[in-house]
C-alpha cells in the first residue's frame, strides 16, 4: 500500500511539473482579442466568440462577468476578486483542448459558478487562493478535476466532478468546505494529502475506480453524511489521525472502511453495508473509536491486524447483523460480546440498527440515539412549558413477535421520570434501562404493526395527586361555567324579546314621538334592576345594560332616524 502512495505522489508532482515546464504561460492561452460588451459599471457580458480572459483583464475588483452559452476554447487566469458566472452549467463550456490548466485562481474572494470545465490537465487549480465560492459547475475529463494547492477557507457546493484522474484533490489545504457535490467515475473520488481541518458533508462519491474518499497524512478533518458507494475502497484512511467520520454510508464497495497506520480517529453512526470483502478493516492502527455503526450484509463484517481499538463506550457498541447472541434481560444490548479478534471485541453489541435523530430548539441542538428493529419515522419534538415537553414518532414493522425500541433521552429536553404510550396506551413492556445524570435510556416493546409512540415527563406521585385535584377543580369550574352560560343564555333571550318590543314600538310610531317606547324601557329597567344585581353578585360577572333610552337607541342602530 505504501508503493501505491509513493506512485501517486510522484505522478502528481511530475504532472504539475510537466504543466509548468511544457506549457509556458505566454503560450497556453489562445485568446481572440475581441473587446467584450460592457453592460454596466459592474457587469460584463461575454458572448460566444469573445474572450473570457479579455473580460477578466478589463474588469475591476467586485465586477460580475456573465458568460453566455457556448464553447470557449481558452485557458483562464482569475487574478481579481470578481464573480465569473456561466449562463447554464451544461451549455457554458470552457474547453482546454487537452492541454494545460483551464482555470487558475490566484486571487481571493472569487465566485465561480455554472460552467462545464473540461479536457485539460487541470480543470480548476486553486493556487494559494482563499475565500472563494465555487458552485454548480461540471468538471470533467481532466487529469485533476478540482485541485487545491495551499488553498484554504474555500467553499465548494453543488458541483459535479466526473471522469477525471483525481476528482477533488487537496494538497496542503486547510479549512475548506465541500457540501452537496457529486464525485463519480474518477480514478480517485476525493483525495486529501497533507490537509487538515476540512469539512466534507452530504457529498455523493460513487463509482470511482479506486478510492471513494482517501486520506493520506491528513488530520483533523470531519466527514459527515457522505455516501461512498460502488468504489474499490469506500473510505480509505492512511497515516491520518484525529479525523471524525459520522453518519456516512459506505456501501457496495470491496472495502467499506479501510484504516491503516492511523490513530485516534472517531467512526460513529456510519452505515456500512453490502461490501464484497470487508465492512471495516484495520491494519496497524490503534486508539480509534468505532461506535454506533451499523455493519450489515458485508461478506466479512470486520478484520483487524496488529491493532487495538475501542468498539463500545461501556454501555453501547455497534450493530452487527451476523451477531448470534441473545438479549434475555430486554435492554436492547446483546448478553455476550461480539468478537473481532483476540485483542478486540464489542462488549455491548446492539440488537438492532442504531438510528440518530437531531432536535433543535431555540437554545440548543440535541442528538438522540435510538436502537430499533422497526422503522422509525416522523420523529418530532413538541415544546410545551405548561403541559410538559414530548417526543413522538411512528414505528412500523412486522418482524418476529414484535418490535422494540431503546432510546436515550436528554434530561434538558424532557425531565425524568418518563411515561411512554403506544397508540395512547401503555406499551407491552417498558423499563428504564439506566441513567447517567444527563441522559436516561428507556426500553419498550410493542406488537407487530404501525404505532404512534409518545414519550413525555411523568409527574412524581405527589405531583400526580396535585394534578388529580387540579383536574377535579377544572372539571367543577367547567360545570359551573356551563350552568352560568345556560342561565345567561336564557336571560339574554328574555332581554332580546324586550329589545324586539322596543324595536316594534320605535317602528310603529313616528320617529319624532318615541314616548311609548321610552315608557316601555323605563318600566323594564325598574323591574329588572334588582334581578341584575343579584345575578352579578352570585356569579361574579358584570352586566352592562343600557342606562338610558338614548343608549338603547344607539345599540339598536336607530340613532340617526330619531335625530332626523
């Protein structure tokens, strides 16, 4: 394997040297000296037949160069902080004609988007260039697709890098972000050499002839949520320390994860499945943490040579679908260890797949781990400071005699103790597995079917008594209010009839002589005043009747008629 590394390193150096020596800067650009059309003081438009390089030469810092659809046979140096934008990534093509570097970025703060960059020795070369944003490009049929040399703090998102020798290659480059890129059908997909503190997430690295993701002498990088499939090696870690691989999928490779001469890496919550040789193989590598991973349907789940590593956290380990142990105490953990070799074993193998869910509140983010032999979906957190916070999710499956779930609940999310309901009923089996002061782990079981699960805080007994009295008090209050409403409704109907009499009286006389209606009103007020006082005192409410006949007229909406 060291021969492989030396060969690739020498090849890389020779290729770069040949580009520099055999293609002089003055000779590698074939520019048509046609002045581009300048749209505004900050926007330059390049039409087919014009020169992208000439547009860059004429641009000022901060300008935007818009390149229309077409094929531009040239090599471009971007030496100013500007935006270079193609009209459409499929139809705006910069073609290197199989020579040289197609696009060199030597400036900082450049935005490059919506191009196909093809047929060069290097597609895009970031030479000591920082704080650039590269989005939605197609980089194909080059020796190097995206090549970073001493380049840091750049962002690459939504690019398609295919059919190159090295898809994405980092040399001595730090603090870069790669997210949502597709890297396929290269010799090596993503290759890091002597590079650290980079973050790669949500990338699809598939169908590369050799390595999907390869690290050599690179440390302190974070890989999360990437897919590495149909490569020879899904993830290859060589002579690289202190990297984190979390939530990645390595499937349908020969080797899912291969680790050699590497220390202190963390591999957690990854899915390693259907690999034709090994799920995970370690050689001369120590002190790595392999935890909460799912190893499923690999020809051989694990292999370890001259290595001693940690395979559990003294409470939970990994899921191995070829584990044949039992769980007699019903806590979601196998009763006997899973053996890797004579020096390595998973002491707490999981009885089903490990699943991880993220909950974000206004103040904090939480990672909630669950072990379940059924599918979990619609995972939700409900914040309710008055009635208690809850977690809810659906489980669905038909395996065996039923399903189970083991889940860890952060106390700051929901306080213990807990109650669990399955379709609003108690589960078939429930117990608290253990607590460590910050989290509590619960185990519960249910019959084969689809269920709605709810987890909430369960009051202590004295709280429960208070709650019962509160419920009783609330019930009494509701009954009283209902009686009040009924009686008030009757009185309202009576008053409504009186008002209707007033309306008839007002309507039956000329508007200049409402004396008869006034007399009815005064009579009614005198008779009902005492009843109203008693009603207000008894039920603690205030009734606001019309105090004068004029107020009544206003309420009846006939004020204008009377005045007229």
